[in-house]
C-alpha cells in the first residue's frame, strides 16, 4: 500500500514505514485528536456496564501509546492490535477474539468504525456496523451500516445509555 501510495519500490516502502512508525512513536499525540463527546460516551458506556474493546490493525506499541497519551486506556476491557493475530482486519478472527475474551455473543456486540475495513470486518464477523461518518470514510457503503452518525452525541442517544 505504501509502495503504491508513494510510487516507490517495495524495499523503500519498508524503510518508509519503519521511519513513519518510529516518528509516530516519538511524537506526542495532540489532545485535540479526540472527537467531541468521545470521552463522555466512553464514561457513560463504562458506567452502564458495557464492555469495550478496541480492534485495530495499528501495531500494539502505537495503539497503547495513543490510548495512554489521550488518557483513554482505562475505558477498554481488551485491546486487539495489529500483530496480535496471524490475520489483520477485515478477517473476522479479530472480532472473534474480542467476543471470546469479553464472553459476548455476536448479537451483544456492535463495531463502531469509520472505514471500509471496519465495515467489512463487522460483516465478516456477523455483527452490526455503526458508521462514524466524520472519520476516515474511504467509501463506506452506508446502506450496509446499521446506524450512521456524524457526532458521538448521536451514538449516545441511539444506544439510549444512561
């Protein structure tokens, strides 16, 4: 993907990715990178007894860095990061490990995401996809999303969590 995006040979893409990850790891995360109402939503969900999981293709060290610097780690019961499993999203094993770890059934989980990979992951695992349209949105099929929202206050209202 990097090779194609930068129009460079594969060996240079590997070097570029290593440089990017090193820089990412050593650059502070901006507090403004949290979308409005996310922290409130996470607090409400935890207080209501909901189990929260992150499934990301981002390497674990980078995912944990972001969560720590944004003071969000305490909200999540489980994190499945890139490299933890043999397959990355959209392979359904990434959701299955969350379901198994949290002892949930597919009808007790939703995947909130903002990309086609997130959507395909939910479809592959047989769980509802809730689309955050103010995120990445690389061509998500809105017709296949159970719920679309632009602001996290809409998700709080939709889930009717108190």
